[in-house]
C-alpha cells in the first residue's frame, strides 16, 4: 500500500502486512532504471511493526516512510524482509510546484469486493496510468466481515495500491459491528489504522482518519463523517478506547475551518463518506449540512466527493449560494450494491443507477476538468470549473449541454 505524505514532493509512504512477524522488515528504494542493474543504488529503511489481533487471527503490519527524495522523480521500491519481498514496483514523488496532474475518485467497494472491484481498479490503471493518487470516499470493506474483507480489499487493488498512492476516508462500513446488545457498538476496523500510512496532521484523536495533503496545486482533505447517530443507542469508536463524542466532532470542524482558512492552494477537494445532499428518499443528512456546508461555501471548496448512497449523482446543493459556482457535490460507487435514486430530489443535475463507476479529475492552473466513467470506459458525466486570473471560479456543465 502506498499513501501520500504531508510532503509528497520529498517523501513516499508505504504499509504492508504479513501473517508472520518479520523482525527485519524494511523498504528498499533505488533511483528508477529501465534495466535491472541498480542493485548498488539501493537504500534500505527499517519499518515499524504493528500487530493486529482480530477474530482469532493475528496479522503483522509494517509501515515505512522514506524522505529526502527528489521532487517529480520516479523510484523503484520493494518491501518485505530477507525471506519474502515484493516485486520492484514504481513510485513517484510529486513536483515541487504546481504542474497539471490527474487523480481518481472512487466510491464504495464494500460488498463482494474480490468479485467486482478488481475490474474497476484495472480500468483505472489502464485508462489513467499516470494518475497521481486515488481518493476513496469510504466503505472500502464490509462492516459484518472478518479479516477476509481486508484480504479481498488488498487483492482487489493488487499492484495498483503499491504503485499509486491511495487517499482513503472511512465510511460507516469500515467500522466493524462489535456488539448489538446492550448497546449497538461499532468500531473502526483496527486494520484501517494498520493498512494505511497516512499523515498524522488531523485533530487529536482523529489522526489517520482526518488529515490533509497539499499536492502542489490542490489541498486534499479527508474528513470523518461517521457521527450520524451518537445517541445513547449507538456507540462509535475510532480506536479501541476512543469513542466519538460531540466534542470530537466539534474539534474536527474547528480543524477543518483552520485548514481551509490557511489554504494557499488554488484548488480544494474534500472527501468523506456521507453525502451532504443525499439522493435517496430513505436518507437525510441534515446534521452533516449543519456541520460543514457553510465552511465549504465560505472558503470556496471546489469538489466535495462522497459515497454511501450506492448510486451516482452530481450537482450543486438546492440552497447553494449561487448555482453555477462551487462547490460541486458528487456521490459515486465502485461496488455491486445498487440502490435507486429518489427522483424527487432536485439538487442533482446528473444521476446514474446500477453502474459501477470511477472518476478522473484533471487539474491545471486554469481549469479543473471532471469526468465520470462506467466500466466500458463510457463517459457518464463531465464538467469544468474554470479559474480566471482573479481566482474566481466558473462552472460549466458538459454533460447536460
Ligand atoms: Fe455507507
């Protein structure tokens, strides 16, 4: 697993797991060569070991971050130990300054992952091989699963997860159903914290779920939205001993405001699981709108990327400051669990049902171009946000025009 660091131009982050504890686990890195003759250039960095005991199984996880690298440079990397190592795979640092780049956004994979998610990841890898990272809007795995659900996730992403950094936000199904009685208790899978090597710059207690990265040109923000029912009848935990409280939610919103207020990047994308505007008639997320929407409007967030509804929709909110501006809200899904949209909702301009999708976002100084695809690579949505010399944003719908 490769992830973005806080300094993507100068460092690379990796995490992996094994059924056995390898005392000498490490990451090895070398400057990229087209041929195999680079052994004298290899540098080795020891990995941190984490142990996860879950449903009778103990897995060993490892993390290593390599720094002092050259911006916009390809490297060859492998991870493991003396006995068992990965293949040499490619990794690439970000440029030091803004250069045009593309990234991918996907929604829930969640159900029957190994049967249905691989073709999405393969389409992403072949359609957009130069994408710089993949954003996940939560529900990567199944809430009622055992460790196999994480095994399926790893195998589904395969070498794509090693070669392209993943930028995940946790969904409700990334929490395991711990107990139903006397209190419905859900805990973020311990595998989450072990699987990803994410920046620790979130608010205290929310490290590893709430974080941001400045990829040159765009501030990327992951938020924790799983606080929909902090009533007495449900307890939600981020770690074994850390229950989500109203104070924690408030500290995240305060953190979000600081991160948006200090943003010097021309573009901003926020990813989290529950939609600010749902497209389902059996759902309503007013609590989320109350918490964050005004901040998104005030600070001019460009993209709000979400999942959870098991369909695709895109639009401006019904109570947006100004239709045709930002933010643009999108909901997508990559997995097989499908739900119908409520056509009475008026906030979205595009809706698709029953299609596994992926989105490519192309970012340059003057415009952000968004495209959504089905698995035949058919275009299913497109829009552009242009940015003029004053920094003012202008939205153009390419799908409905
Ligand atoms: Fe969900």
